[in-house]
């Protein structure tokens, strides 16, 4: 077994343990394997182990490797986890199964138009900037409720969940708790939170999706 496959098995075991420790049902947290910067050849061992859910942060990079992989492997679910420009909305709707980074009116409008035009509707998550960081994408926590309402009522979009990336170097717990609270307030069942360094804590606080890259593939 190669190193990536061994790391992958160990992450799955850690997810199962965190679910048990947190009183979560087995299988209640999906592992999104974050394959950004890694080639199709490096991803193949995980596809061979029947991993189906992957995350990419750039539309162009995903376009270069995933259409061919999707032809060879059934049931792939591809998540966009990086910022989306409105001029890439068409390509994102065509390729991704879940877009986790809806965070402003302009993107909501562009996605609504493309979903209508293409007749293909990826699941959508709203990204929340839980740390109010200037440089980071995501909607301000205090504007999240109004934005979700606008996505639903003005743009006719179904929102499935929330996503956050806590500030680097800060205890993520407060951010995970805030995201869970906002999801509850807005009637959303899905929470994408937790990365290589903190996915167990996120599972304890209700993550339905964790996004793990370097703990599986090694450092980028
Ligand atoms: C890169 C990335 C991850 C994975 O990070 P690791 O620390 O390598 O697990 C998760 N979420 C987002 C949004 C990312 O860009």
C-alpha cells in the first residue's frame, strides 16, 4: 500500500473515533479529500480505494484533471472549496457537484443564472468568514441570515449548508461553534468545517463534512 493510501486509512479511522467520542452516528461525517495541487496520478490510489468525495480550490485546476477522472470513475462528488469569481460561475456549475463558497450577491446571481441556463444544480453552501478577517472570503457572520434569505427568496437558490475556514493560529473551536449556531438558526443541516489540523474537534461540534488534504497527501 502506498503512503497516501496508508494516510487515508488512518484519517478514516480517526474520523470514526471522533464520531464515536462525540456521540455522532457512524458515517455522519463525510470526508472530502482535498486534492488541490496533486495530480491525477497521485489521486488514483484513493479512487482505487473507492473514495468518491474530493475538494478543489481552483476552477481551472479542477477542469484540467477532473473531467477525465470522472469519465473513468463513477459517482465522484466534487466540491469547490476556494473563492469563486462570477466570470467562472458557468464553468463551476458545469463541473462541480457542491459549491461551498457562495458568499456574496453577485455570485448568488451568477450561479442562479447558470443553474437556469444549464439545467444543472450543484448543491450550494454559504461560506462564513467567522473570524471577520479582511483578506478572507466569506460573508460576515452578522449578515449571514439576511444573505441566506436573499439567496433563497431573491435568487431562488436552495442552500444546503455552511462552510468556514477559521483564522490560522487561532483555536478553531469558537469558529466551529459559531458556524453550527448560524446553521441551526437558518435551518441548515450541513456543516463543512475542519481540516487536517482540527477535523476531530470539528466532528465533535457537528461537522457533516471535513476537508482534509495534507494529512493524506503530505505537505503541498
Ligand atoms: C487546502 C484547503 C483545505 C485542506 O487543508 P489541509 O490543512 O491540507 O487539510 C481545506 N479547506 C480549504 C478551503 C482549503 O483551501
